[in-house]
């Protein structure tokens, strides 16, 4: 007697989906690749040689994921959140939101960031009886401090024959997923410190295990981060601003502005305190820090090294495109590099990064040419006495950004970083308009959020140092399914 093969008999299966985003035929366009074999950012509309990737170009919005990951993503949605709120009556709600989402939704609603914060807090307090509603800065401070300590310790123990390739941040889940699945040889370079999202969740659950933790984040890949085996329980659900709007429509709450309290009569500070855990600094939680708008890990590393090396100066070097920036700490007397870090984002730049690091840190000989002149640094950098080295000047050739030779690289999958996350609300449709919108968001980020020093010791809440992931290379999986432009 024969038996029929069914889905239940399989360990996994290919589910129906949209056409795979990986191309089956690509015509070579050599013009988008320079003489060093590196992709030229800015020519993404042209196609280069066919490459094998796991996620699509931005890594943070669409591509191929495993069916087990698809199940995880299905557990991370606004519909699941609403269902959980009905069924889990015994749990109290804690909501955290990233600063990029706050700026994005403030711009969408035509509010100041503080006005949006008040609407957001009041909405969850009144509609869902939330116990806590807060930002992520305390978690970010801990993440930055632990990451810096890890890199400094590695640098101090380096020997001549050791691997001198830069350490890579493990904060962006899109980049981590890509590295673990397709670039296993780079996994040892990842700094295994958890993100603000997960650290904040761990702190909250340590104080009150009976909390339901909802995160509003700029990127869809944060859902997969919350579902990692070494992160289970820290975050119950992750949604994006786009999904937040869908949730408002579903529950018939089209006007978030109605939750804005009368600032003439309401004690605004009391609302911040009321919705913060006991002993936590409410003002600190809703702040941000200097550095890039994705979090500033790279900049804060060089700042920390400057505190250990007096009589030095931080210079900012523009890269070959707008999604690369290097921070270099120079000795004021010898002009030698004491420490350095870089911000790098976008899949094309990640491809170049992988190519360089796979050569054991020996970058191909590159031209030291005059780079395309870039605009001025943002206000936040100029206000902290950071020197910008103009690419049009006749400075020493060594003062040209080279992220592959730095100590530490803050990597983000989305071009431009978290301020351009795939889950943010897009007001403009065209590519040029979208880029202009992102620049406005970044300007608003620096001008509207209060700045704090993430290197200062935290008096509260109490925390330990067990905020580490266990990164590892993942064998090629056969349970690939495809998703479209949305998870």
C-alpha cells in the first residue's frame, strides 16, 4: 500500500508567493563598476553582474526568507497585537518607540516631536491602558557603552599576527541576517552586543515579567531580531509606523491629534513620569545622542578613545558616496591615527565591504583622487568641534575616508541608515523627493530631540553586562520562500 505525501509529512515546504526577487537573467553593465571592481553607489538603476544574495538590495524590506522566519513575522503584526490585547487581559502593556519613528510620524502628522510624543503616550494610555510608554535611549546608552568596551578590549589585545580587520556592529538585524546566512566568514567580526530594542525589553521584563512589550521601530527586520532564540521574551511584538497607521484605521481612530493634551492646562512632565518605570529617568528615555541618526555607535567609539588619549582631534572624512563616513582620531602633534571608525549603509556599500574584508584586510590598490565635493556637516557635528576635512582640499593623502581600515564600522542595511528604514511612512513617492524627505527627517532628528551623553554612567535602572547575542554562520537552508515589497 502506498501513502500520499502531504505537507504534514515534510519538515518544511515552499509556500505560494510572489515571483522571487532574485533575477534569473541580468545583463552586465560594466559602467557601474569601477577599476577596482567596486560598485559605484548612485548608479543603482543600472544592473551589474549577477550576484547571489539572500535579501534584496536594501536588505530591510523585501527578499527571500525562510518559511520558519515567515512564521515569526506573522507573529509580529498590528493584528496580532490587537488580538493579544483582547486575550491577554492579565498582562500590562509597555510600549517603546525609536527616535526615528517619532520624527517620521511627527512630520507625517504635521506636529512637533514633543506634540507627537504626547499624542502617542496619551493614545496608548487611554485606549490600551498602557503602564509604560517611552523612548529607547537608556537601552541605547547601555548598548553603546557595551559595544565600545568590546571594541576597545579587542583593540588593546591585538598582536602583530592577529586579524586586524575592523569589528562590525551587530545592531542592524538586516546586516546580521545577511552575514549569518551568506557571509559566515565575517561572523567572527560582529560585535555581539544587543540593540536598544532588546536591552530595553530585557530591563522592563526584569522589573515586571508580566508585561507585554510592544516596540514601534523603523525597520521590518526588527521583527526577526525580536524572534531570535537568544532574544525570546524581551519583545512580544514589533510594528512599524506604516503598521501603526493601519492599526489606527482598523480600530477606527483616524485622528491621533485628538489625543494631544491641552498644554496650557496639562502638566506635561507628569505624563512622562507617569508612563516611565519607577526609578527610570523619563527625560533621558526620550532623548538621543550625538553621532549618526542610526544611533551614533561609530562616533561615540571615537569619542571614548579621545577621552583615553588627550591632545587629539576628531576629523570627519566623507566617503566615496553619501552613505559612507569616517571618524578619525588624530594626534595633534604627530598627526598619526590613534583610532578610527566609520558609518556605512546600503547594500552596494555592504557588497564592497564584504569584498574588501574577505581579502584579509588587504584592500585593493585604490586611487587617491579628488572626491566629489559634499555638503557641510550637519549642525550636530559642527557644534561639537569636529573638524571636517574637505575632499577638495590639498590635505595629506591619508586623510581620505577608508572604512575598511578602521577599528569599527557601524553597518546599516537601509541606505542612509535607520532614518530611511523601510517601515517608515513615505510621504513622497519619487526617488529624488524621497531623498529630500530623508534629509528633512535627519535635520528634524538633530534639531528637535534633546541630546545626552551616552558615555556617562547610568544611575538607574540597575543593569548587568549580559546583553550579548550568539552570532553564528547558518548553513544554506532549503526552506526558502519569497515575500514581496512588504513582509
